[in-house]
């Protein structure tokens, strides 16, 4: 029993020693389970319970640390998640695209403000509603695609237009929160609150939220893009149409160009810079003498060597092309295939690639041979006389200019200029016709060419005037020798169309050329010398000197003063009596015009009358003189009627210049003056020089007839000095002949002059004409004239020309000049 009791006690104690620690361990385990790690278990026994307690303490410590770390991680993750959620919320709230989240049945779970603005709904009107009902978005088109059917039923609309990209979807696990699909973007249409349908881009992702599939969609309003696409599509269609039309036009243009290329008159080409033809049309082949373009390109392989006559032309072509990129109207002489040369004009341009490297030259070629021939002809015509083929004034001027420049460089260079005018050319032209006149000019031109050297220049200046440039003569006498040779040759008879014609020339020569610097001055002075030769009797030459130039300047000055004098009528008339040697009385007066120059004094009529003729002032002067003389006759008739009552009444004679005489209005003017002044026509005589009559014989005869019909007396002045024709003298209706003073002044000592005077008197009397000897100055001359039968005379022996008041004194003294009153 004691053993049993002891055993019970031992058992009790053993049980108590085991159960109490186990109880404490159980309680500690409960505290640990409740995350109470504040007090560790205090069991320090060395038995299994103590070991278990230590192990639990260690486990609790580790577990406490682990839980504390997990709590910190959860706290950190929660903070990051909250921050991310804040970011995402801000992004969703402010993004331009609409965001829509629906569940598998299509109910709207979430959305952002941009979505509401896009569909024009309020928040409370959208939440929990079905997207198909509200916005027309459905996923019927995608219903058969695996797990997309349920989650996208309310997201993708039936009116989708195009798939932009898809990827497969993984099977969803029950209760999983995961992305099932991504990158599905579809273009479809949505509906706004007002029913307006608009196009959208819808990007869809299917995710599992709380074990259930949801669809997240990002929606972009692409109305503007669709409009832009429509515009682009229309623009593309328009562009395609334009391209099509342009293509047709280009094809037509190409066909047209090909037709032009093949049928053009101008040659068209493409060449390399090295001078090889790339292409050529048939016209180019024809221009260069080839049968076709292929033959041209095959045989003409080096333009510079084979084509251009002047090889430098190709270099010039390339140089211009390099500088300007094109050449225009580039004229050159080229060789044809047959060796003939022609003129061409090229127009070409440089064609380069994008980098600026030259690809080729292209252009056109025109055959301008006929044009060049025409240009040469025009140039020749511009510088040559068409009748004689001689150089004209302009070309002569150019040659003379070059000679002047040469003489400045070479002090020993001597040249001379001859200016030639044919004598009596107008008579030949008027009497035999212009054809004979042209033939005469041509013959003279050939004669002049024979008389000079090949280096000399013979030119025609117009009319019957020629100029000759003698170059590089050894001495001035060479020019004189050539001038004499010309005069000898020209005076030879010429047979022109069956007519034997004689002519001569007056030549002016400029020998000393050192002081000249302009060609026109040399020509001017040669012309001056020529006119001086004409003044001295024609058929001769004169060498220009400074005195001639001074006289020419004087003439120019006189011409200016003459115009002023005519305007002011600074002229007066003097009268020289004509004495009737038988009746011993004054038969009439010759009216003579005088001009007293304020600087030069009395100017001779031989000086200012030619000037008046050249300037046309002679008509005004002549008309004025006729009026003044007729007025004076009227006055004399009233004061001295006895001199007008006799059978041969007192008359006045007036000199008429050749130009005034041939004026068609002369007859009418004279008639009007006679009528205005009440003067009988027989009281007025008109004097015309012999040369003026003979130079214009036909016109002169007609005019004489008309003037004689009105009753005027007509007188040939200076008879015997010209080339009188007895047949014309017989036919001309004249009544008076005046013997020139050059014969009268020598009759005392020159038997020939006396014989001529007696012949003229005899001839005139036999024809029934009055004979007047002018220039009588001595009694011996008067005696011989009386002896010869001359009845009328005038000269200083009787009276110098006097003014009208002195004439009246003579008429008052029985009509006898004072100087011979006692003698007669």
C-alpha cells in the first residue's frame, strides 16, 4: 500500500511536473497564435519540456520578426499602391481619351470624365447602365472568339470597321485577377446622348477582377481623323485622277513630242560633253547630209573634229555652256557629210542630275545658210551702191577712218582723197533718159576702177558724185597723175545703147592730210575743192588749200546772214542804162540786185545769188525784185511819159535765176505782178543765162513760150560763154541776145574776140533779134561795136549801176547818160 501510495504520489508529482509546463506551453502557444510576443515562456528545465520551451521561444522570436517584416512590407506596398492609385486616378481624370470598364454582362463599372464628355452623359446616368443600350457598343461581332464573348459583350460594337491588331487570350482561372487579353484595337462607331453616331478607336484589355472577367476599354474620338482620312481619300482619288489624266496628257505629249521630234524642221539632239551624239532626229540628219539619225550617230562620233569648220567653235560652245548653262543662237560653219559647208544656229542647255553632274546637252539646230547669204547680201547692199556695185559713202567713210588711224601710227604714210562730179550729167539724163544715165554712171565707175590701183577705194556717193581714196602713195604727185588719167579717160567718147555720149569731170583733191582727225572733214574739203573746179569752168581738178576752207566758212556765215537779210529785205535795186547807139538815147535799164552786208560791205551777186539758189531763198528774192522793178516802172511812166510814148518805149530788164525760171508758178506770178502794178508786159524783159537754157532745154522752151505769150521780152544773157546750139537758138522764142563782156573787153587787141562778136551780131540780126553788148568801157570798144552793127550797149563807159533817183535825173536830161552826153 505504501508502495502504491508512493507510487501514486510519485505519479502525481511526475504528472504535475509534466502537465504544468505543458499547460504553460499551451498558453504561450495561444499567445503566439494571437501575435502576442510580449513575454517569452520561462521554462528552464533541462528535460524535454525545457528543450521544447526554448524551441518555442526561438520560434516565437523568429515568427515575431517575420510578422513585423510582413507588416512593414504590407504597409509599404499599401502606400505604394495608394500612390499608384492616386497617379492612375489623376491620369484617368485628365487623359483626353475616354476610359470605360464593364463587367461580363456589359454593365458599366467605371469611367473617366473624358468618356462622359465624349458621350455627353452625366455620371449618375451612366453608372450601372448597359453600354449597348446607351452607346450602341456591342461585341456581337466577336462573340465566337474564345473567352472574349462574355467580357466584351458590352464593349465592342457591331459596326466595327477594321481590326488594327489582335493577340490570343489565355484561359481564365477561377477566382484569379489577371489580364486575359491585350492589344486588341478596333475601329467602330459609338452613339452620343443626342443620338449622333461618331467613329471611335477602341483599345480593349480583358482582365479578371475578383474572379470575374471585366473589359477595360480606351476610347478615342476619331471624327477629325476620319474627316481628315476622308479628305485624304478624296485628295488621293483626286490625285489619282489627276495622275491618270496627267499620264494620259504625258502620253499624248510624248506622242506629240515624238511626232515633233520626228517631223520637226529643226534638228533636235542630245550629246555628251565629250562630243558624242546620244539622240538625233531625222531633221538633224538631213541638215548634216546623213540618210537617217542612226547613220549620223554611228559616223559622227567627234563633234569638235568632224563637224565644226573652226575647231575653236566647240571650245567656245563648251565655255559658254559652262558659264551660263545654255547657249543661244550660237552660229557656226559646219561640214556636211558630202564635204559642203553650211551655216547653223544652235540653241542648247545643260542637263544635270541631282548632284549637279552633267548628264548631257540637249538642244536644236537650224540651217541658217540662206539667212546668212541674205545677211551678206544686205550687208553688201548696205555698204555698196546697187547700180555701180561700188562702195557707198558709209563704207568709204569707214575705209578713210582706218587710213587716218594708220597714218597716225606711220609718219611716212601718205594718202589722198579725190572727190569727182560729172559735168553735164543732168543733160544726158534728161535728154536720153534715166536708163542711159544709169549706163553712163556704170561705165564711169568701171573707168575709175581701171584708173586706180587694187588697194585704192572707188565709191559712189550718190547722183553723179564719186570719191576715190588713194592709199600709200609715194608722193602727192601720184594723186595728180591719177587725177589727170581719170580726166583723160572720162573725156573719151562713150557709146551707150547706140548713143555716142561725151562727158567730163570736175575733181577736188585733198593732198595734205596731216592736220585731219576726222574723215568727214577730209570729204568736206575735197568736195569744196571740187566745187571750186566747177566754178572755174569744169573739166578740171583743183587741190584743196586753206583759203578754200576759209571761203567755205565765209559762205556758211553768209548763208546764215542771207536768211536774216531776206526776212528783213535788206536788199536794194540799182539800174544800169542800156544805150541805143543809133538813137543816142537810153533804151532801157537792167535792174541789178545789191546786198550791203553789215560786216563785209557790198556782197557781189555772183556770191549771194548761188547761195540764194541753194537755200531756196531765190524765190522770195526774185518775186520781191519783180515787184519793186514793176513799181518803179509805174512811177517812171507817170513822171516821164515821153519815154514811154515812143514806138520803142523805155523798158526794164530783170535777171531770172535758173531755179526761178523753171518754177512752174513763175508765169502766174509775173502776170499777177503786172496786173497789180498796172504795167504793160512789153515794158518788162526777163534775162536768163545761156547755160540755164541749155541745161534744161525742153523745160526752158516751154517756159519761154508761155512768157512770150503774155507779152514779155526775153533775153539770153552771157551769150557765147556756154555750149550754144544754133538749132536751139533758132527754136527759142527770144528777142534779145546779150554778148558777154568777156568777148567785148578784148575786141580792141584780140582779132578772134572781135570776129566772135561780129559773128554773134550778124547771127542775131539775121534771126531778127536785138543785140546788146555788155561791159563796154572804152571809146575804141564802142567804135568797133558800132562798126559791127551792134545797136545796143551797156557798160561803165555810159554809167555804172545807179539808184532810182539818179536814173530819174538821167531821164529828165533827155534820157542820155551824163558820162557821154557831150560825146553823143
